[in-house]
């Protein structure tokens, strides 16, 4: 049943219905409301049995999650921004050990300068740590993704990161349907870990591995991660059979004949869809030429769904990748993956960096962007709504921030 609620509280409620046995928690804006909500449910006895661990840092939170998951318990935690960076070492340990931990990242910019608002710099910095990365389009999608994340993680014994745009989604209140307990139980049975530490049968995991075997260990981890490409649609369909909602790894919105395809992740997909839908009136008249633009919303970013991207781009004549982060000195992060997926296709590929540090991505800016695309007037790399005057002043004075 749809109820008006904050995104973070809805995520906390659905995580509770996934019955985690251990929740190590450390607060950091803008994810704090999630672990606060879970803590309140544990204290009230609404989430039981569950150990809610108040730890001293994000490093400790992920380290505790590793210990809990290694003994076979369903484990969950959440973080954001610098907190995710502080987790970096144990993030690699969790994936290297094949532990099905679920982590919510309330996406937030990385300083300096300090910025608490939304972009994807944090999760993108950890894109190669061996975790599945899933990005929520809206709060309903975020709720559904957490059920699917636990199911996927436990099917393939790989940790899963659910990325939810900070403030834009985490602090937005709207009607959200949190699946009932019986629905979650049907999709997510009791955990059956692939490996489990047991004092009665002692083994060593995560020990030193030398050159004679390390390549094979990493290769096997790659195979496990790639299984997400085939398993994720199955868990989406399983939950969708109960809720009627299915958002796959790549979802296309717009006409099949579109000559321009825009690729994006996260909540900006909603703004892009609004622009495209408003461009065509109720009589189907395309007043702004927006009927010639389609959106590809990426839910799964790691592993990268190259085949699905290639198929979804279809016969488009140009591709725009809207980036909420970028690689300084190199350019678009997602663009590089898209370029690899489209190897052999001779079509323009444009990077548009937008919404850094929480700057609004407005419908007006998107309309102008799409109009320039129709005129073949886009540079290879563009920073949307860049304040050229401020940049000039900073460069003249020698300042960078």
C-alpha cells in the first residue's frame, strides 16, 4: 500500500523486512535517517532478532559487516561520500571474500571543498572494488532495489551497493509502496551462505595468496560478478510478479526511432523523462523536436551491461552520456564504459557533466542541450550550466575553489 513517507524511512522499513541479523551503523549525512530508522525498530523489537552495532567509524562498520557476513548472517549497512572512501579497504575485502553484504550509498559529493549535496563522485570512486552497483531512479525504485539487492547478493555470493541520490531521494517525501512482509519473504528466503565460518569446523579465509594463484582468484571473482548480468533480471521479475513493477538493468524511455539517445543514472532520469514527455502534447504533436530523443536509464552500472546498452541504443545517430561525476584529467567515467560497449559503431558520443555538488539540473538546461544536439552543436565534453564568468575570475586570480 502506498503511503506518504520520506525516502530514507521507506528504505529503512524495507531493509527491516529483509530481516538482516546484523546492522553495523555509523552516521553520516545524508544516509543517517536510514540507520536511525533501523535502530529505532531494533530498540522497539520490531526488527528481531537483530544486532544493531554502533561502531566508531565507517571503516569499523564495514569491518563488522565482514565479520558478521562471514559467519553466515544477513548483514546490512549504509554510508555516503567520505564515509564510503573511509570504507575503501574493507570494501575490497568484502568482495574478495565473496560476502553477500548489502550497502546503501546515499550519494554525495566528495571534497575538498566540503559539499554535502548530491552527485555520484563517491560511488564512482569505488566502481572497481568488486561490488555490484545498482542506481535508483526514484524512491519507489530504491525500495524495490533493496529487496532485489539482498536476493541477488545471496544468489551469487557477491556484495551489492544500492546507490540512492542524497537529499534528492533520501529526504524527499512522497507516496511509496513498501512491499509487505509476505512479499519480501517470498522473494527473499532464509539466507543459505556459500561459505560460513564455524568454530566447530575451523578454516581460514582471506589468507595470503602468492603469484602462483592470485590471478585465478581474481578471475573467479570476475566470473561471480558477471553472473549478476543474468541473475538480476530474474530477481527483478520475481519481485515484479508480486508488485507489478519491473525496472531492469537498462530501461529505455522514448520512441524506438529516436536519433538521439541520452544515457543517465539516478534521479536525473526523472527530470529527463519529464522534459521528453512535456515536449509532446496530449494530441501527440511534437512541438520541440523532443520526440526524436530517447532516454536509457541505467540501473546496473557494475557489472556494466554492455550488450544491453548496445541493443538499447539501436539505430541512434548520436549518444549523450549525462555524468554526475567525472575523472579529472580524463573525462567522463560512464562515457568510457559506453564507448567500450559501442565499439565498432561509428556515431558521435558526447559527455555532459552535470549536477555536481547538488547543482540543479533544470528542464530548461536539458531542453537547450537537446536542441543543440539536434543542430549537431555539442562538444565532445561539456559542463552543463558552467558559470564562465566565475571560472575566468578564478583563473585570473590563480584560485581554484
